[in-house]
């Protein structure tokens, strides 16, 4: 808008110059009416001067205080250009007024005044153009950048406001009154502040007493502060602050805290041992006299045996932990559910690896077990692990199995148990895809690999 105003003013001077040229072309026949025209033009110039002065006042008094210090020098340059333009316009106005006076008096120097007016108009136009260039070339880009920054800040503020509103609504609907908890925390903090202030005052008194005793050799003042039992003061000096620990999700022992990791480890190793003890393929002689089974029937039928064994092993593991190890889970039934789902998913994954890749699938299952022990967050929190472990962890089934079992043992929060169990069950989908579809092109390769290994007479 400022650039447009400056451009409009400069164009107005072009019209003023044309009007002046028309008047002076008829210098010989100029009358009082033409002088009035010059006076009117001078009035228009004065209006433009007043407009430029108003623009300058707005920039200095209203815009400049709101700009950051880095942008203010550019604004000062624009204001200086406006000052020069106003001075040139004032000179044009004075010349037009003088020309009108000369014409009225039939002054012979009126034609000379014409040239002066033209020169002053050209200078005024140049000054306005310089002011416009200074604004568009220096100040306006900085103002645009500032506007973009303020727009981003406004969006960020809106986002933060939305987050705060959401958090406030969540806190307002939370059970056990979060407000009451915060008020209790405030009271505890106030008591702690008072205790620390009293301790600091006592330390100051001890310091002063020690100083006086060192100077005078009189230990009476120090003994009065220490009292009859110096061990009390020694205890206060050794541990001036006591921390009260409030367990939100307590477990009965360290072993109960480590149980999720070892449950997962036991169920995965149990699934791997099933592939050693139970055949994964189905011979043609299994159902004599019956039609040849399809690959899908063989895959799902044999997995039925694996699934029954998986449920049995997970039930025994959970019963042993509750009855013999006595981990005292907060939700025993949910612990059984987590054990059953974990064992079924692990068994399906290992079974599918062996069906699709043979003995190489067993090696792949062992490799995945090693990675899961380190990257599932069972022994150490994920936040303490290296970044690449944190990135891989969500894609490991053991991560979600440990989360579900840990929630069942220590206590659930919201829907975290069912969320972890759902993510764990989702790993069954790629396993089924591999076992039912993707392994078909590998059948001939696996047969050739088995024959080659048999020919070595080592396996």
C-alpha cells in the first residue's frame, strides 16, 4: 500500500507538469483565470505534501515502535527519502505560487519561472521514486519476512493452544482429581521449602559458631547448637533432604520386574524347540486312501498341533510364575491372555520360517531372538538404548509382547495392554502371507537344498 501511494503521488506530479506546460504555452494570453489554475495546482501539490507528511508521521510514530531493532534502520532510510521528497514538493508548491503571482502581475520573468517549476517537479518525482525504491528494495522484503515469521509463530501458538485445551480437557475428565493431586504437591513443596529454609538458617548458625570458636577457643556456643547428641546434627548434614518414593505401578520384586523378558525368551525358545521335536511337513502316507492334501491344508493342519502345544507351554509358564515364583501380577487373567497370544504368535512365526526355509529358517529364528533380547526393552528402557535400536524396536514382536506382559504384571494404564496385544497379533499377518503365498516359489529350492545337504552325509 505504501509503494502504491508513492507511485500514485509521482504520477500525480506528471499530471501537474503537463498542466503547467499547457498553461505556459499560452503565456501571451494568460489571464487571471489561468493564474487561478496555477493556484489550484499548487493546492493539489499541498495536498500531496500533506499526504506524504501524514505517511511519514504514521511510519515514525506507529510503525517504527512495533518493528524489531534489526528492521528499524531500513525504515529510517525510507523516512529520510520521504523527507527529501517532501522538501522537493514544497519547493514545487512555492514555485507554483510564485508563478501565479508573476502571471497576475504580468511579470516578464514568468517564462523563467516555468523552467524552474518543471525542474522542481522532475526533482520531486525523482525523490518520490527514490523513496519508493528504498521501500520496495529494502524495507518491504524485511517486512514480508517478518510477516511470514509472525504467521508461523501465530500457527505455532494456535497449535500450542489446541494442545493445551486438549490437555486441559483430559485433566478435567481424569479420575481422582488431578487438581487435588497438584494442590497436594504444592503443599508438599511448601513444606519442603520451609524445611530447607530452616536447615539453611541452622547451617548459618553453625558456621558462625564455628568461626567464633576458632577465633576465641570457646566451644560453648558450638556445643549449644550441636546439642547433647552430635549424631543428630551429623545425620542432618549428611542427608539434609529425604526423598519419599511413591510407586505408581509397583512390582513385588526385581524378579517380577524382569519376568516379561524371560517369559518372552522362554516362549520363543519353546517355539523353536517345537520345530525340532515335531515335523513341519506332512507325508503322503499320513492319510492313506485320502486325496493329496493341498499346501494350505498341510500348513494350517500342522500348525494346529503347534498351536495346541503353544497354548499348553504358555499356560505352564504363567502358572509356574504365579504359584512358584510368586510374581503377584496385578491382573492374573490378563497375564494368561498375554501369554497365550504371545506363544501363538511366536510359534506361528518360527513355524512359518521353518516351513518356508527349512533349516535356514531355524537359524533365522535364532538370529531374530538375539536381536529381540537386546532391542525389545525388556532389560533396559528403550530410551537408554542406542538410536538405531530404538528405531528397530517397534518392528520386533517381542517389544509388544513385553509391553503387554508388563502391563498385566504391574498394572494397566488406559488401553495400553490391548494396544500392545493388538500390535503383537498384527505380526501374524505377514507370517500367514509368507506361509500361504510367498513360500510356494521356494518349495523346489528347499527340496534341492535338502537333497544337497543329505548328499554330504553330515545332516
